[in-house]
C-alpha cells in the first residue's frame, strides 16, 4: 500500500535549501519514492492552517519510506535540510 509524506516546510536559508533540493531527488528515487507536490502556490480555502512550502512524497510502502529516511545515502542530505529549514510532517496510507 502506498504511503504519503506530507510536509509544511519553513525555509530559513534558501541557499542551503537549494543545495538540498538538488541532492535529494536522486535519493528519494533510489528508494522508490517520487514527488507528488514540490512547492507551488498554496491556494487556501476556509482553513486556519497556514502552511509554508508544501512537499508531498509517495513511496510504494512504509518500509520503503523508512529505508529512505534511515539510509546512509540520506543522512548527509538530511543534515542540509535540518540546517536550512524547519518542518511539520505526517505520513498517511493511501488506498
């Protein structure tokens, strides 16, 4: 069953975050993931939620997503993200 990681990201250092954006796609793909949403204009409706930059990733399984997140490939890339931004995320199963 596919799983989706949904994140609201507040970028604090765009130069460093751009480096992250260059490096992370190949690592995501290596673990079977793909972008569904990567930035883009947020069209708000009747919500009080004020997300920043939205990123939605799809992985074939929760195991694939966890393998990506815990991989040696991702650790140095994640360090860039942690330095450059803060985020709130959750994971939801698809149907």
